């Protein structure tokens, strides 16, 4: 009986304790909140926006506006070269002609029509050494093209076809291009005519050291638009269908596209084209300084407060920079208000000018900025316009000094090349277009002016020694006083 009473008492205490605990919890703590996730809403990462308003640009207008102004260029190098009046035959033989049969070489590239009457710009390396140049329009019409001029230092060539009312591309200010801006590459890769690819501008003023010319200017626009062999000389256009560059090279370990392509900026192209049309030779303006990029090491050595600009290692005495007051170890910060932070950027800005032009160059000296008015000079050290030698006709032929590419390929140090050959003593002697004159009367020839001077002072016979682009060495002898 006593045990039953104890058990009943314990049960009663437990009930009372439970009631007190429940009352305390509901009195002093909030009700729990339940969050319900609707089943029709997918999960999203917190770092992603819930919606996107971004969209790709419409590139159809740019493609339609440019495709008809980009041409297919086919080049041919003749296989037959004759060494008529060979020196050995002249002295010991019967003087008959000898010939060597070589296979026909062909190549192709692209070009851009820049005037309704048939002016076409392309890369110099597309038409270099070509004996015949054929241009095929987007409507499949074909024309034989004539060289107007070439500039190996920028890898630009200007051609002309006999046609009218052609579609053209308008030049745009390539200085206004921005990183990340959409562009189109238009050309004829692998002979696939009228091909358009898209990408963005990934870098500017890129120097990839692909041009072997000693006076080379490289300030390429780098893009990720797909470019392949055959695209060289084609158009790089913006979303308005305006020409911003000429596609020239690719970064590749295989010979085909692997991520990046490079184009010559339109501002450089436009200036080169204008010079070739007006003077027959590019008017190269010079500051007459030795320069290099400003690096952390250069900044430390010269106590510079900031890594910027282009370092002047040496100012050439009597040159444009020297006469304007620039000094060794000055840092060039800008040209005509445009900042320059690499040698390629500086060269790009100077290359837009001609000898005699005045530019405002801001330099940092003792960590203080100073402006200087510089009158640019030509390769001869003065401010005169340089007349193109290629326009001079000698014995029915026109010439240009050979490029470093020709020198390397043929293992020669000097020479002038026949770019056009009409009726005259050269043609009568059996000399063919493309022949490179290395010596005349045992005198080394490096420039057209040297050749003209020797011819002017010669009496009697002329001995011409040289080489053809296929490597065949030839000698020619003819009289100066007889046709």
C-alpha cells in the first residue's frame, strides 16, 4: 500500500514538471519559422545573376558591308628564266641563249578594295616575288593586277586593277579600338573564298618580330578571330563594317590558327597607301633616337617614380629629337596627346607622320613632365620628301631595293629588283622581270641611285651580274650606246 502511494506520488510530480517545462518554453521562446522552397524554381549559385540582359552583337551588317570589298588574290611565279648573253658565253661561246626549266609556283591571299576605280591594299608578302597577280572579286570577275608600290617595313602593298564602280571599305580610326571590342576577319583561308570569322580585340600595339625588314614597324592589333593561310591581306572590320586593320599573321606552332591573329592597324595602312599613291615611296618620319621599353629594372636604375613610357637610350646628335631639346635618359610619355608605353606604341604614332611634320612629345625628366615640339626628319637627316626610286625608268625597267626577306632567302647582301620591264636594253639583252641586280661593272649595287650613277658615268659596255628569285645566277653584257 505504501509502495503504491509512492508510485502515484512520483507520477504526479513528473506530470507537473512536464507541464511547467512546456509552459516555460512557449512563454520564453519564439515559434520556429519554416521556409518552403517552391518546386518549380530551380536552384541557382549565389554568385550568378538570376537573369541576364547581355546579348551578342548583330554582326550581319558588318559581314554584308565588307564581304563584297574583299578580294581573292592569286599569284604566280614563272618557272622559265633565261640567262641570255651569259658572260661565259659572251667571252668563250657563241652567245646563244640558255634556259632552265623550273616548275610554276603559285600562291594566294586576300586584298581589300579601297577605291571604286580599283585600288587594292594587301600584304607585301602575299605578292612579293610574283610575276603575275590575278584578282578575283566576290562576284567572280577576274582582273590582272598591277603593282603601284610596296613597303616591306610595314608589309603593305598597293595594287591596281582596271575596273570601275567597285564596292569599297571605308577606313576607320584604329586608335579608337578598345580591348574586348568585337571585330570580323574577312578573307579567303585555304582558298575558301569570302569567309567571315568573328572575335574580339585582345591586345593592341603588339610587336611579334615577324617582319625581317631592318626598318620594320610592328604595332599589330591582336584578336582571337580565326585567321588561316590565305587570310593574309584581308580585312579586319568593326561592327559598323569599317576597315580597322589588314590581317597579316597568326600565332601558331602548326602553321594553322591556334588562338591569336594579328592585323596591321588601319591608321598605318592609310598613311602607307597615301604615300605610295603620291610619292611612290613611303615617307618614313624619324625621331632619331635609340629607344627601349621602361621595365622595373630601368625604373630602378633611373630612380623613376612610375613604370611608364619609353626610355631614350641615346639621342642622335643633330637629329630631330636632339634639335628639339630631348636628351639621353628622357622618358617619352606621349605623342600628340596619345600615351605610349612601349616601343611599338611609339613607333605606331610616329609612323603616321611624314618628314617635316611637327609633333608634340611629352617626356619625363627628373620625374617632371615637359612638352617638346619636334620636327620629324627623313632617313637622310633632313625634312624633305623622299622621291620614290621605283618610279624611275632605266633601260625600260623599274626597280626597288630588295627586302631583307630576299636577302635571307637568296643568301645575298645587296641588290635592286626589277619590278616592271618594258621595251629597252634590258629586255633586248634577255633580262626578265624579277631579276635582282647585285653588281654592275663589278661595282656592288644596293640602291637604285647607285645604279643610275654608274650607268650615267659608263662608256661602252655594261656588265650586269645578278640572281633570279629561284636562285639562278645570271650575267648579261650589252652596249651602252646601242639599243
